[in-house]
């Protein structure tokens, strides 16, 4: 049996478009997930017991159920409650909410890891809540949770493949369709694996670079 990648090469423009859609979804969902997750973490930490209890339930439900099920429920079950979404918006919303649940726990862990003495020192020198957050808490906690954040971001990249089940024209759907049309399943999925591997390595490299840049904020 020979590997024939000529059909794959002939479809390079379609594959590049699929990569573009995947990267777009990934970047948007990571940004939304980080922001929403941070807000959830802040609300649970500083909003009192009621806010913590209210937000605890959806976070645990999202973390405790497969992303595949969540996508199906949003896209196919949404119309039952008057929420009809096209496949791309549905995919972005589902993946962003999924990411926010996990990122919120990482942010909470970062808050808990900051030594109380650092916060007391900030208060002693007259820093307000915003200054303490931006100049003390965020740099220190980001350094601590960065490896876990990078791992979650890589997971997010791979989870974009699940959106192919609702026909989002991302990389997995594009390449698998080419394999089906040309009966080149081995070739197409080999190329698919190599592309994801390259993207994951690039993300991991960026994370290692960021970790070196933030090393000055480490504390003993």
C-alpha cells in the first residue's frame, strides 16, 4: 500500500481555509474563555457565599459533562427553548463557555496561591484594590498558573475538532471530507494529525517563551 498525498496537495487551498477557521475559533474562544473565567473567579472569591454557590453549579456541570454533549444540547436542543443558532456561533459559544469553566478554576487556584503577606504589603504602601490586582496579584498568579493555562489552551485547540459534528467548516471537517471524497482516509488523517501536532507545538513553544518572560515575578 502506497501513500498518495497528491490529492491532499491538490486540496491545499481548502485545507488552509480549514486551518484559518480553526485558528479563528480557537483564538476567539480562548480570549472569551479567559475573560469570562476570570470574571467568574473574581465573583466567586469576592462576591460572597451566594455568588459562589450560584456559580458553583454551572461550573461543575460544565466540567462534569463531555463537551460533545454540550455542543449537541446547545445546537440541536436550543430551538426547543427558542435559541436557534447557526453552527459557527453555536460552536463558539459552546467552546467559550466550556473553556470559561476550566479557566475559572485555574484563576481561583492562582488567587489562593498568592501569599497573604504580599497583599498586606501592598495595603501598607497604600495600593488600592485595582493597583493590587494589576501590579501584584495578576503578575504573580499568572506566573503560577501559566503551565496549566497553556495545557488548557492546547486542549481547547484539539476540542475545536468536535465542532465538526455540527458542520462547522474547521480543519477536521474539511480534511475528513476530502478523505471521504477521494477515498484517501489514511493520507487525509495523517495530514490532519501532523497539522494539529504542529499547532500544538507552536502553542507549547509560545507558552515556554511566556514562562521565561514572567520568571521575574516568581517568588520563593
